C-alpha cells in the first residue's frame, strides 16, 4: 500500500483518503494530491484558522479571545466581523476590518473562522 503524504498545512502524518480528497484529522484540511493551487504556500492565498480560503468582503467569527493593544477591552470569541479586507499589515497581520466597539483593526487570519 502506498504511503499517504502528510498534511500540507499542519504536517500531520495521519491523513486519510475520502473519495478523491485527502483529509487531515488534526486540522480538518482537505486537499487533492498534486493540486498545488490549494497549497497553503500558494502565492496570495490567505486562510482562516481551519483552512478556509478568505477573500475581501467575507464575514468571519473570532475563535480566540484577544487583548487589543492600547485598549482595556478584549476581543471575545464569537464576535462577528463583516466585510474584511485582505492587506499586508504590520507584524504579520493580514486582515483589516472594522470591529464594533473597537473601530478599525489589523487582525491575523489565524484567530478567525469564515462564517
């Protein structure tokens, strides 16, 4: 039996086939073997915390409590953020959005899930 390749996103070696897809049990990433366009390293592709591809105008949900620098408030899990923009921001922040109660913020895609 041929050995299945590891997950291109989290490098887990416990991948399994489902139809024409390979699935990672750790991060739930799905891909087709040899399809380099869906690779996380593909130029200009920004993914959320669970591997979904993000685009300008998407609505996302925050998946991790985050202390906002310069504010006494915390960005809570479950906060919905609408109409995001994908931009190269400072410090690896790749999403710009207006968050109710906070105003415009730069966020990392790793703390959000596509809604």
